[in-house]
């Protein structure tokens, strides 16, 4: 198998493990839903990992996903301060 395929499989397995931990470990009795920005960032990051053949598009999608995630974190932090 090519190294890119192995990296993609490891990335997907790590992501599935993280999602499983998030759903299995609950901090509060009420379930928190993902914000729309978080969902969009998640979709961009996953699509960036799937575009392994075209690195430019893949890296652009990953970058956009990370930027959206950072914006969401900043907005949530400002909302908690108020």
C-alpha cells in the first residue's frame, strides 16, 4: 500500500476513535450539539483528507476547515465571557 493510503487510514481511525470518545464520555446530563460552524469545519477537514491525490485542493480544504474551527472557538470564548 502507498504511504498516502496508510496515512489516510490512520487518520480516519483516529477520527473515529475521537468521535467514539466524545459520544461515550458525557460531561453533563444534557447532550451538547455541534454548532453549525463546527459541523462545517469538520466537513472541510474530512473532505481535505479525502483529496489526497490533488494535494493543493486537499491542503486548501484542510486550511479552510482549521480557520473555521478557530473562528468558532473564538466566538464561543467571547460568548462565555459575556
